[in-house]
């Protein structure tokens, strides 16, 4: 299996089967993943406290796990999508 050590070594795929074939023969170098995470600016996010019913949190975690996501990431994605929809709807009304 070939090791991908640079992002530029990953081609742009025309189809999903083409991409699947590539990833069957290649894998990402762990250092490449670490370097991409190390470059993230932590000041771009703010920590908040949010109180949620324990049953709701358990359901969120189960749903996120079924999608192979962290529940906090899934919640941020949902909030982002909802904000975009609200802004789009507001623009349409103007």
C-alpha cells in the first residue's frame, strides 16, 4: 500500500469508483493529518456552555455515532445549516 505524504499527491477524482480504487491502494501518512490539525487556529472558535436534557444528549450522541461524527461537530454543522437557511429566508423576504 502506498503512503500519501503530501496533499498534492491526491488526485482530483472524476467518479466515486475511481476514488475508491485509489484509496484501496493508498493511505494517508499520520504526520500529514497531524500537520493539518496543528495549523488550525484555536482563536477561531469560542467555548460555550449549553444545558441539554440528558435524554436529548444521549440521542444526539447515538445519532452522531451512527454517522461516524463527534456529537459536538454534528451540532455545529446543524447550527451552521440552520443559520444559512434563516439568512436565506430573510433575504428572500426583503
